[in-house]
C-alpha cells in the first residue's frame, strides 16, 4: 500500500484515506507497547472512536441522530486520548485540526455536509485576511492598524447586508450574523484636521 509510509502524502484521496484507516486498525491490534505498558485496548478504542468520528463526518446526509452519534464519538475520543501522552506519542493536543473537531457538529448544521469545504479554507483564510490587512497599513504599528481595518471591513459587510435587506421587496426577518469579534479593544479617537490638504 504505502511503501514510503503515510507522512509524505500531501493530498490524500478518499480511497487512500480509507486504506489508511484499514492499516491503522490492523497495526494497533496486539501492538507491543513500550515500558511494558498494556493499554492496547484503550489505544484501540481511542483510534476506533476517532475513525468512527471521521466516518460519520463524511456522511453525505445528516440527521439529528447522526449528529448526536458524531458528538458521542468525539466525546469518547476525548475521554481516552490521554493514552497518546502516556505512550509519549505527543506532549499535548494543542493543534488546530484537533481543536476544529469540536466545531464539526455546528459547522455541519450551519454550512452543510463536510464535502462542501475543507481544512485548507480554514487554514488559508486567516493568512489571506492578514496579508490584505497588512497591505493597507503604513508598516508602523501594524497590529493596531490591521485590527482597525478588519473591524471596519466587518462593519461595512454588516451595513451592506442591512442595505440589501432593506431594499429587498419583502422585508424578511434580519438574521443575526455570528460575529467572531476579537478580544482586542481599540480606542476610537478620531482627529480631524482644521485645514485638510487637497
């Protein structure tokens, strides 16, 4: 299957992903663990619950029942994930893709099935916003300028949405937009010159 291992794989197809899942389970069964530890059953259970989660997340259609199963699989994974720390596989679980698993249920409810989007979008979106915001600064005290630019851009988008709603033939109830506001507070002091140039 994978003569060079799975680490060099960059874009994994659905079939390759399926094959990796089969290999992982077969590798873990009766795996001799270091330091004469014997939590093989816990390791197997943890990997199986994560694979269950991944399998459920790829469903083409979801109901409330499948979303609850998705949430239960993730809860079971989080209860048993410390086995990876015990085996010195990792030091902590502070990485974005694992953190985003908590948001899958809400993301599926808001945006539809997971085949409609991927992690690349979530990884590159902050980079693009940062680049766009940085280009608008004068490269001195960038953080304040970038934050202010993003806040202003968000306000313009909200205002644009309001105007479109107001001009629509039927005034539908205005839906609340979920804002991910930054905890950074800016002081809004505006200075207007007495004699503007040009």
